[in-house]
């Protein structure tokens, strides 16, 4: 009986140690890897915010919250006003919110939207935010021949430059759908990075035309157009989803370099309820030590200059 009791006690202790082992490793591993997990500026985690400036550049009868049952030959007039909200109310409200929070963002600008609302485009840059290129209009580019795609991209860049004097070095294709030639064209035109990639939670560097080119990954799961419009999330659901993402990435930042990417669109993220929810979310993120907010051009430059950046 004694030997049986001793065997059970030993087995129980061994089983308990097995259950505790993962927790022990979780606590021990970050200390070992912490020095190499920091960003070049000492940050534990970097937050990258996108503010899409698209409204005013949409085609007639573009997708909207309204049923797609309009007869051919008619304009979707209420949908047009939904887009107008983006530049009349959405972006101005978001700009004030970024100022309150003390953060700078990257605004991906459609060329035709910039030309329609030049003063607003200038204000975005004057308030310290990055102007990045988002094509000349909403048409696809992945199916264009090389020279046509190059003109499509350059026309958008020129619109931004002529209106805001900002030299765009970052690119975002319509729905992320770049073509086989897009990166070569971007490198040729002097871009430093693109965001049409979902494969990592940190920036990385690739070779394009035998030169380094940065990738600052985008997001769908922290994106208002997918969650609010696509899945009909409430602002509470949006808040909790992005908060959960941040909490996990912040934990992982003990092990490796991490980046949280959040995306807002002018006519969606600029509504009163979304701006209030965004304010609460950013204040929560800012309450954590070692978190910094950076524009994507800053993130790309830091990634390109850092020998510890992942290279593919």
C-alpha cells in the first residue's frame, strides 16, 4: 500500500510539473529574447493607422449600404450622399480626433478624390499626416499593361504632389489587388514601400529589381470597411475585436517585434460613434508602456535601416 501511495504521489507531482511547464516557459522566454524584440527606436510595439481618403473619387453607383437593385441608366443619389459624408464630415472629425490623441496617421489618397477636395487633402498634410498613393481612381490596375499601370500610379502620385506638395512613397492598390508588375513599377517610380500584403504582423523587406523594398502589412480583421460595413459590427464589437488583437500582440512583443495595423475609411470611420469608439480604443492602447504610433513612411524607413528586420 505504501509503495502504491508513493507511486501516486510521484505521478501526481510529475503530472503537475508537466502542466506548469508551459507557463514557466512563457514567463522565462521573453526575458531571454527581449533585447532583440525591440524596435530600433526602443518601442515594444508600433501602431500603424490608415485613414483612407477615397470619397469624391468613387465611380457612379459605387458599392454602398443600399440594396444593389437600381435599374440601369439611373444614378444612385442616396449612395452619392453617403460618400459625400466622407469628406464633409468624416475626415474633418477624424483629423480633430487624431489631434486630441496626439497621433499621426497615413492617409491613402485616391487621386480623383484629392482633385475634388484639394483643401482637405492639403489640411491632412498640414496637420502632420502622411499622404500615400491609392491609385488615380477606383478602377482595377492588376489587369493593365505595364505602361498603362505605370501611368495610372504616376497620375495619382502627381495629383497628390501638385495639391499637397507631399512626395508619396507608399502605395495601396484598390482592394490590395496589385498586379505582377506593380512592385517593379513602384520601385521604378521611387516608392519605398507598399501595404498590399497580409502575411505578417510586422514589416519586412523584399528585393524588387535587386533593391530593398519595404512591406508594411495591411489588415482586414481590424478594418472598418470589413467589420462595420461588411459584417455589420457594432462599435462595441469593433472596439473589443481590435482590443483583443492589441492585447495578444502586446504580449507577443516580449518575444519579437510586433505591429498593430488599424484601418479607417472616411465615410465609415469618421462617423460620430466610430470616432468616439476609436478615441476610447487609442487611449486604452496608449496606457501601455513601450507602445508608439508611427506613420507608415516612418515604419518603412525604420525597417529598411534596421539590420534586424526580416528579409525575404
